């Protein structure tokens, strides 16, 4: 750190996370400079700074907050007589520290840093920014109630003066609305994000906006449009610049969109090689894709590999994994195990009113709950808000009935069962065996399905069925 000493790990230089934009006079990396606040008796208060190891290959180590010695404090004060008090710089430091944690996929550590940045008693733009970012992280973690409360503490932006904190707070509210299946409010919040952030959006903010937009398209029955949206953003290349974790979660989002389109093989190809920085999320989507191609054992094996790691993952991912596990067990005839896992998923979803993961599985879930009076009694109130007994049109943007209403309503229960098995890559003969009917009867059902969905091939029927939430 110039003439003031240096901090390094294994020979690699370290620099502070929050600092002035320009380099120091001696050409070394910019430093966070601060004058400690004097106490009533004239002594300087103890304070610390954050440092992170920056390696030559562009990667960075774990951020740490280190105490500053009195000697270094005095030297820094002499070198920067116009520096701001620490109480103003602390939220700035924590905002940078938390953002670096997010860029590395460490949401728990990021939340802790942003929380520390909100502890300052005096209002400041940096404290507001920490509040907005904390709300955003809480929403990503699935802590929707607390995310909403924190977002409510962020002041509204002044027209003409973009506010990163307000942008993150609005995006937190967009995530809350999305997970609770309030799609109209989620879209409205996205528009406010652009207003609050101005023309420039940091990689984390822009990536999160893209994820909300793509999931809204999938929920609206437009997974192909979601795929095009993500591919187009990747081609531009600026959304996830500098962050492997953000790029990985966009790769997973693309696989989810392909899976919703009935393209299980392409979804698997997208996740090969596995996005290691978001391994648990990649594993859950991989398991769903394996089920989509009929590899039930492979799907279960992948889920087992990450079962122990789910506790630190976002709640939405946990619920998605439990619902998939329950469905796999149910299809194998392990109904007691399926019921136990499903009950856990529904209790967790109810706690945060997280409807979207449940609605994605509404076709199978409706039949599963109908067979179990105990589940009906335990979860009747929450499930009634998840539209399990309504057609896909309620998820779509059109305010009036469309042709899709007729298609969904016209599909018989038996045709729905055939379509479910078709999505699992069952042959005509296997479907006949599973449903205890003849092959000719299955062929008759297939003709009915093709006609009602307006397709000519099995793969197109599965794709169209998944767009409509039928399988």
C-alpha cells in the first residue's frame, strides 16, 4: 500500500473493496482512506477495512475485514486529510463487500455484509443502497417476508436522479411478486427498476432483471421466447461481464426454458459441462431433464448428490427439488415417501406464500393431492390460491379466453394421462401396459391429443403440452 505498508497473501497483492475511483499518487491500487472519529476524550475509535486478494489470473480470494493498527490509522490520516469519517464510509465498504459476495454466488455472506451496512444511524445514499441490495438478496434467498419489509425502508427515487438502492428494492419486489404468482405486479416492478437505475445497470442487477423476465415468459406459456431472450443477452455479452456465477445461473435459466418447451435433450446439452458455480441449481434442473427423457434412475441419482447441500440454497430451489423428488417417488409407487416429501415442500411454500414452484407442477400435483385426503386437509387453503383447479389461461397475459382454453378443457383425463407418459418417453406399448388398455386404444387417445393440441408429432405434443402446463 505504497509507503504505508502492504498487505498480501501468498505473494499476491491485496486491495480494499471500497475506495476512491482514482489510484494513489505512487501508482498503487486505490485505497479506502478514512479518518477515525475522535471520542470525547480525544482518542481515535477502533475501525477496520475490507481487503480481498486479487490474483494475476483475474480471480479473487475470500474478502475479509481486518482491524487497522493505530500506526496505519495515523499514516492514512496524514495522507488523506480530507477523508470522510468512517461512519460515512462503512456502508460504502459493506456495499462493495456484499456485491463481491453476490458476484461469487455467496448470498448468505452478501446478506451479512449488507446488513452491517444498514447499521449506520445516520441516513446516507450508501446506507440506502445497502438496504436495497439486502432486500434483493433476501428475495433471491426466498425470504420473501423480510425482503418486503426491508424494501419498504428504501426511499423512493427523485426523478432525474437514479438510485441503485431503489432499483434493487424494486427488483426485490419483482421477485416477491413473481414467486407469489402476481405476474402483473412483477412486470410493473420491472418497469420501475429501469426508472430507478437509469441507463446503466450493473451486471448483477441486469442479470436478475433478465431472470425475472424469462420466468414471466415461461409462466405465460412462452418458453421459446424466454430462450431467445437469454440467448440474445448472452450474445451481447455485457450482462454477466466479470462474473462466472451470474453467467452460470443464466445458463441454468436457458436450460429451464428449454425444458419448459419439451426440449429435455437440449436442456441436458446446455448443462454440459455442469455450471459448477451454481452446482445445486444445475443439478435440480438436470434431474428434471433426465426425468424428461425417461431416465428416472439418473434423475434420482442427481438429486441425491445435492440433497445435503440444499439447506443453504434459495427456498424456491429447495421446493423445486422436493416436488421433483416427490413426483419421482410417486411414479415409482413409493407413495408414502412421496407424500412425506410433498408435505415438506408444501409447508415450506406456504410459509412464504411461494406459489410459482407449486404451480409449475400443478398437473401432477392436482392428481396427487386428490388421492390423499390428509394432504387436502393440511394444505387446502394454500393450494386454493395456487390455481391448481384452473386452466393455464389464468397464467397467460390475455384477459379474455383464447384458443388455449378450448384445448385444455377438451383434453380428457385419460388423454392427460397418456400425454404425461408420452412426456416420459414411454412407447405406445408401454403406455398401454401402464394404463391397462390396448395399444389401439392408446393410438386413439394419441390422435385425440394431436388434434386438440394442433400438432402432428409426439415431440410437438409434449412441447405444446408443457407450454400449457398439461404435463
